[in-house]
């Protein structure tokens, strides 16, 4: 684990347990050069404790890069609560996690993420002020989807020569809060939707409300489309899965989409334009960071509008240097974090 911490330049890793509630939590603080570490709290089942720690570390690094390229005065962090088979009191568990966050004395600010809700953040807020995405602060998912939608238009312009999405086949993998909100915006723009999700109810809703075409989860990556939008869990882009892709570009909200940076080079060789996940999906972080600082919605919306410009910059550098946008984005972020 120390080797992974060193290779990702992680600042610190905090493990907490609470026998009363069954809490097992990991908090990874990656970089605080630009401000306190801010990142969501995931509540998911993991095959083992090490997998949870690796997930937290990789996601925290992505949050640092995301914040840096979004021009936010925060650093990167991430929390993972390992979901047990049975929980007597979910509220008590998240209250216990709130006490863990408070012990870090502002070095880490938590927020909503996969498996958590604004109600969970309200429980955390009873014990610490270092939390956002509460009921009063609002759900960042719609703003995350707005940013991804803008990024998809930018990606379409760069790869297909037009940002008009009417008639484009967009495959949305995962119909969670962000994925479904994105699908709604794509539908409104006239895109043809191909969707998959492990929850058949969400797929059915997308079919009824958005005219989406259902695709089996295991078949989506190999289904012909213009743009693939991964909006579920990370690590979807492996050397094996990239070999199956039949799309012109990949642009979605999922974190840590690449299993390794070499996969980005594989995408580049295949002529598939990749929108770096932490650039295109920064809308949620922009919302929670600026909302936590008390900024008005107009200021947040203006900041969201810069996502497309940042992606354009990354694509331009990548084209000029004949390199993957992922490598370009990494270097741009590291200049800001380690200069």
C-alpha cells in the first residue's frame, strides 16, 4: 500500500472503524497545495479491504487533478465506507463517519458520491461542518450532468466536426443520478440513446421517457455508436474492452475510467478520441466546492461553462503533440499541483 501511496503522491491515508455501528471507512487525502482536500464519500461493497483502499487512493488522485484543471481552490480527497451486509442504523453509521471527518480538522471535506445521498450528508453534518451536498446545499448530480453534456458537445466538435448532437448515437453506460440526467439532456438535443444499467427499472424508464434503446450491459461496449458515455463505476476501459469499442469517442462522467494510462495510448492508436474523465466530469466538484464557499448559482453556472474550453485546450495540445489527451491532461494538472 505504501508503494501505491508513493507512486500516486498521496499525502495521507486514514482508516477508521466503529464497532458499535459497523463503520469501516477509508479517507485518502491526495494533495492540499491548492486548498483543503474535497471529495465524495462512497458507500459500496468491496471484495476486500485492500480493494477499498486502492479505490480511495486512485479516486483521490483524480480529484486533485480535477480540482486543479477546473481552477478550484481545493485539493483532492476521497472517502470510502465499506458497506456491510447488514446495517442496524444507517443514520448512526454516517454520524460515526461525521465524527471521523471532524477529527481531520478541516483537512478533508466530504460530499455525496456513489451509494450516498443528501440525507446521509445531513447525518454527517450533525458532527462536522466539513461536509457539503447536504439537503440545504443541494444535489450536485444535475450540475455534473450539465458539465458532461457540454463536454460531449466539445468532444463531438473535435472528433466529428460539429457540436450538433441531433441524430448522433450516444451509448450511456449507467443510469444513476448523473447518467440519467445526462440522458435527458442528450434526448432534448436530439441524440439517439443506447442505454444499459444493472437496474432494469431505470432502463425501462429511459425507454418510456426518452425513447432509449436498451442494450445488455455486456454488449454495450461493442455496440456501434458515435460517442460512448461511461457513467457507472470506474475501470471500464481496459486493454480488452478498448479492443471491442466501435465508437468515435469516449466522453462520460465515470471516475477513473482507465485501468492504466497505457490504455489511453491504445485508444489514441485506434483513432478513438478520449475526453479525460476528471476534466469532463468536473461539474459536480465545481458545484459542491463553490456552494460550500457560499457562491451564488450564477457564479457556479459561469464556472461550469469553462469545462468545454478546458477540454478544447487539452484536445488542441494532444493533436499538436500527437499524444493521448489523457497524458496531456495529466501533465497540465501536475504542473499546477507540483510546480
